[in-house]
């Protein structure tokens, strides 16, 4: 079934569906709908050569929820894309360059720590988040684990390079 088109600019109808979409979704014939429109049981209107029928209130509510979910998903995808872009540029989510505080939060380290503490924490986190540990849970969780390990490794490299200086 194709997704119904909702039109808010149809005169006198707040929310309307094309008659063809309505017939597919609610399993009624076009003749039934047109008869109901003629008998004024259903609110319908012709606009630009197409017939539209008023969508039931429950459908409008469901459509609003679906649209909100799509919007939330799009926002999450945009944030994810932004994070990936910033990671490749060497910046954090705010766009500021990544620093010891940022990487300290990644490794969950506070205060002054030795490089041995950093190595120990790195090994603990890699053992915890390694993608092989979640291989039985599916590709999405594997991808999350892989991203987490990459971030942990990047933090470790930051401190390792700093130690060499």
C-alpha cells in the first residue's frame, strides 16, 4: 500500500485524502465514497480535477504521530552525520577541537592520571565494547560497538601521542 498523501491547502478541509488513497486504506469502492459525498454523509471536495475526502480523525492523529517519528528520525540522522563529519575533522559535537577533557570523558578519566592508568582504562573499555562481543546481537549493535571502539582508540592515540612529546 502506498503512503496516503495529506493535503492541508484544500478549501474547507483541514486534512484530506485522495479518494484513490482512501479506497486502498479503508477497503471501500470509489462508487461508495462518491455516493456518500453526494448524499452528504462524507465531506468531499474536488480540487484541481481530483476528488478528496475528509480523513477520519483517528487517521489524522496517526499521521501526525508518523510525521513526528519521521522528523525525530531525520534529526537523529542529521546529528549522527554531523558527529561523523566532526570526528573526521577532529572536532567534537560543538565543533570545537577535541582536547584532553573530551578524550578524558571518552575514557571516563578524571583528574591527573598516569599513562599506565590510561592504558589500563583503554584495555578495559575495548574489552567491554569490542564488536566481537556483540556479534550475535545483529549488525546495528555491531556498528554502534565499532563506533564506540573507534572513539576509545582515538582517545588512546591522543594521549599516547601526547605522551611521546
